[in-house]
């Protein structure tokens, strides 16, 4: 029941850099997982919402959420992409200490602008989501052995978009009234990745103080 929704028709598109990115849907069979996630998120308890539902498959749960985070980050970046240009962001950074060079894992890392990096990243992630050898689109087809490794790599790279937005475009986010949405999305992302050890904590370094503050607020 996970599989059919990864290939479903596109519900919306938006321009990200030089190419058009699509918001991906999951297979219809995963609808109950999506409904479960939305219901638990609606409770306001993000730390509980990310937990694996009883009796469900871990890979399917990670797949559902990986697609969801791709869609969330795609939309969040879309709100500020007009302000993220070759001139304003000539290097992909997350503050003065962190600089990211693009590589899809098969090529030598290249130094590039933030819009170029994010365009390459979102195109690469979309290609992974559409690869039925990684995200199976047929019922009964097992996830590959390297599935969790690939999802870790996808999520690690997607986090860099959050980091760039907070460090370089947060003023615009506030002006657009998107701060609550961005904060909630980041908290959801961190809780999920922490629950299943999908990202090494050192990868959070560009936003470590903010993440600590957001998570501590939940515990007050």
C-alpha cells in the first residue's frame, strides 16, 4: 500500500531555478500512512507524530516522510526563491562558517551559487523519488538494501536548504509571514531524523542553537 502513490499525477508545480520542480505524491496505497501522519501532526505533538505507527514497515514510513519533506522544502524555498539569486547568494552557504559544494555522489564537488546548488539538489532528489529501483512503484516489490542509506543522503542534503533559508533569507520569511510554517517544518524534520538516526547531529551545526531552542520550547 505504499507503492502506488510515489508515481501519482503531479498536483502542483513551481519553478526552482532553471527548471520546474514537482510536488511529489505517494502511492494511493500509502494514503492511510499519510492520513495517520497528518492526524498525529494535528495533535501538535511532533515528537510523537514521527514515531513508527504500530504494525507498519519502517522503510515505507521513511519513504512517506522523505517525499513529504521534499515537498515541504520545495514549497518553502519557492516562497523566497526570487530573493535567492546569483547576485545575492553567489555561494551556497549557511552563515559564514558553512559552505556547501554540489555533488550528486558521482561527480567531483563544485562550488556554485545557492540557486544553482538548490536547483541541482531538488532535481537530483526528484530523480531519486522517481527511481522505482529505489522507491518501488509496485505492490510486493521490496525496498533495496541501500534504501535507508540513500534516504539519509537525501535528508542530509535537504537540511542544507533549511540552513540556507534561515541564515540568508529569514528576514524575507518573516515579512511573508512564513516563520511559523518554517519553524514547524524544521522541528518536524529534526524530530523525524532523530527518531530514526537518519542524520548525524554534526550536520545540524549551522542551526544547532535554533534547533535546541525550538525543541526545548516543546518541553517547557
